[in-house]
């Protein structure tokens, strides 16, 4: 039996991965947006859960987290969004994304139990590098979920095999050093970087950080198995509302799917 | 220097003090952290590095700092109970730049020089670590950027100006509570973005491994000196050591040499703000629970959902919701005791120390004074205490004037 994540990459076209912040600006609105993402061409949903000290995020996602927390959003209520989503969609993978402390505080076992029952497929925990992710990985493994690891430009040749060997589902390649929403993508090719990761792993490689436009998404999708966009979508939702955000998502997913 | 060998093996190779410590950082920062760990391990055993550090510690920082018998404070303690332990101050406020912080900056920036890094970043709360970093960076000809919460910029104005005079760029941080923890977030963001050329000089015994052990080692000079000095003055070890705790570097610096001496009580004083029960405090061990923040697992102020709670203290240097992992471990093992002092107690004892000893203590060590008096009374006249006078209070005069309702700025800018 293949997982939801494997089924996406088995389609043979680049996957479009959209990040939204759970509970931004409130749970009901975020749920509406989440439920509409597959219809706008999203293959995998990265669902953020807020943390007070998001050290790897730029101001756009930090502010989204602040709005979400003001509205009372917690890790448990974001997992609740996944549960509601699963009532009407059984095929789109959901990956929770955030920082370690809320998960640690809930307890790795309790988190894995709650998330798997809600239909969550995996998690990306920014501040759990391979050296520290063992206990959570075991807890998630036992529930059939993936803990997805990040590879970055600083991950050197010696370290890369170790980093990717413990990933499951896919490998997330962070295409630049910096925080989310940081520098605009330079426009250069990511071919060599993706090849470097692929050389070390058989898993699909998705590329994120700094992608904002359909043109850039298409450029990356030519070389990678998937493209992640976060900041641009979060910003559109905040500034221009749900319809504008979904229109942006549609243009990004079309560009990604037809890139090759 | 004769160092005890039994406690040189902490932490383990993963940077763990028991359950605490570790390296909880984004993947981008793992390679530079491993590089730093290797460079520090090399430098630590290199006699040339130690000789250079010793040279600067003696001629630039002004070490050793005196161990001073605070006679009138001792008399004051004895007044109520009839007898009190002798109180000594370890005078690290006499260091160049006015606090213990420079011990660590000297070590880290010489290491940065050795690693070929010329761009230094730092976070600061009270501004003392920022000033010390800016000072050493100027001396070693390095670029220096200091992140400081906007709230702290207001309450530590003199230090902000000092940093600028020293050629550093001070960047205001407006996110979160705009205090020390937010400055640290911003410094980590800078590091992740400019990773190749940047050296992050953390100001306390917190952060990802190897920072807690490296900063402790650079601060341990305080306790090594104090041990030799008290032996010379009194012919025996003290009964208790007392130090204030923000992240815990001046306390670890004083404690480290004495950890194997189990007859010596180690007492850390956290900031109780308006009282631990009020919820408005910065006492992570007294009022917190274990969690993960800023690269390490340790005790944190947090809510029931694992969100970090705001810390509160009149002292910008103690206004931090976490504590170094080695303290968390010493706490759980029962080797060290952790107590607290409120804003009001700190203010009162700042004034007491000024009038009795002619020393303006920083607001941070002002928190240690009331608990030192308690212990002096408890021990009685046979007892011996060393308190770390880790900083001087010149930087705090505006905050204190404000708290006392006096307008000392009038006439200067109005
Ligand atoms: C004089 C002084 N003491 C103490 C502290 C708190 O730090 P730590 O607990 O690391 O010594 C500071 C921090 O700025 C300080 O300036």
C-alpha cells in the first residue's frame, strides 16, 4: 500500500506544495482556505502551527503566527483543522510545519497519536536537526507518518548522506541561506543543487524558500520534483483576501504542473 | 591555573547536561555549529591561544579582579541577628567595560579571529554584552552588529550610545516583547542569512552546543581566581557562593571551579519581577518547565501550549524566559539551589550597597544582595560567603531614577 505522499509523486509531474499558517487570521477562515487549496491545484499542503519565537521565519510568516495566536490558535487546534479537512478530502497529503517546543510540550507520543488520527501525513520541525530528531522520528514512524528533513546549501557533501538517509516522504531542499520570505530568488538554476541531493537519496526532492512568482516556480519545477511557496500565499491572503490568494495559488500550481 | 579534572568532561559529546542542552537549530546552522565546536576544541588545548587570551585578560580586561571583604554590609547583616557570615564580593564589576561579560567576549572573539571570521554579531539585553562585544571587536579590528530589543534600547540608553561610540551598529528589534529573547531570535536570523562570514558571539551560557560549555569555560576564570583568593584570605573554602541569574553566565563562571567541592553551597538568584506568584517575573527554574528554545532544551517560562511566556524584570539583563542548560541540570541534581528576588528588593539593595559599601552595583547583582544577606544571617559569624558583584550600576542610573520618581534627565536635553 503506498502512502498519500508517494501517490502524489507517482503522478510523474512536478508537485505544487502550498504553505499556509493554521489559524491565520482565525480558524474558520484558515479552514476555508485550506479546504479550497486542492481545487486550486495544490498537491501537498504544508500547514503551519504558530510559535512565539519563529527563528527561521521572516516578518510575513512571523506576523501570520502572531495573528493566529491572537485568535487562540494552538498546535491542537491546527491538528483539528487537518481532521476537518480529512472529512472531505482523503487524498491530499498534509504536512505540519513549525518549531519543536509546542510538539515537545504536547509530548512526542501524544502528538503522533493525535496527528495520525486526524489524518496528518508528516511533519517538518525546523529546529530538530538530524542530531536531535530521533525520539520524534520513532514516535511518528510507529504511526506511519513521515518526518521530513531539510537539506540546505550549508549541508556539505560529508553531511548530506546522513541528513537525507533519515528523511521519509521527500526531502525539502531549502534553496538559500536565510529566513522564509527573505531574499527574492536569484533566478539562477537549482539543477546542480537538486542533483546533489538526488545523488544522495532516492526520495523526491522539493525546493522552497524565495519562490514568489509562477515564472520562478516553473523554472524550479523543471529541475525538481516539487516546488513550495509560503510567504507569497500568506501575504496575499492577509493583504488581498481569500480569492486573491487562491488565484495566486492557481497560477503557481499551473505553472508548476506544466513546467516539464 | 590548576583546574579540577572531575568536571571537565561535561557536557557529553552531544552537548547534553543530563537531559538539557543539545543542538536544536535549523539545518543551515548545524554545519557552522560543528565547525565552531571543532575550532574551539582545538583552541582550548593550544598553548598559543591560551597565552594570547591570558595576555588580554591581564592587560586589557584587568584581571584578576579583587576579592573584597564587604565589611559594612556584613555588619549590617549582623545587626538584626547578632551575628552574620563574612560577605566577600568578587569584584568583576571592575573589569574593563564594567561587567563579567568581557571575559567571554575576549575568548570568543579571539576564537573568531583564529577562524578567520571578521563579521561579529551579538544579542544584548542590558547592553553589557553588547558593549563588551563592541569593545573587543574594535580592539581586534572587526565589524560588529548588535541586536537589541527596542524596549531595552529605551531603558539602557547609555550603553546604546557607548556601543555606537565603539563603532558597532546597534539594530533595534521590535518583534515580540522587544527584549533579550527577541534580540536573540533576530541574531539567529542574521546568522542563518550570513552564515559563511559571520561569528555569532552569544552572551550567556545558553544556545546550541558548544555555546553553554564554551561560555562557561571563558567565564570560569572568575571561580578559579576566587578559590585561590579565598584560600589566601581565609585559609578555607567558602560555605556558599551567591550569583544572580539571567542566562546564568556569571553564576556558572563563579560556580564551575567549586562544583566538585560539595560542601560549598551554590546559590543562584533569579529575577522575581513583581513576585513569582504575580506571573510577572523571569524566574525560569523557580516558575518554569522544561522545553526547547534558542538551540537548547532547558527550563522555560511557557504556557500550557508550549508558547513562550513573556519575562518581566526591572533588570534588562535578567529579563529572559530561559536559563542555561547546565543550571537546569545542577538544579535537578540538587547540586545548586535557586531562589529569587523581586524588583523592589533589587532597588532597595542597590541603594543599601551604594550607601554602605560605596559601590553602585548593576541592577542584576542587586538581586543577589538580599539573598546573600539572608544566607549570611542563616550561617552566623562562622560562615563565609562569596557573592559575584558581576557588574557596576552606572548603566542603570536612569532606570533607578525613574523607579524612584526622580527626573535626572531634566536640564540635559530639555
Ligand atoms: C551585570 C550583569 N549581570 C548579569 C547579567 C545576566 O547574565 P548572566 O546570567 O549570563 O550572567 C547581565 C546581562 O546583561 C549583566 O549585564
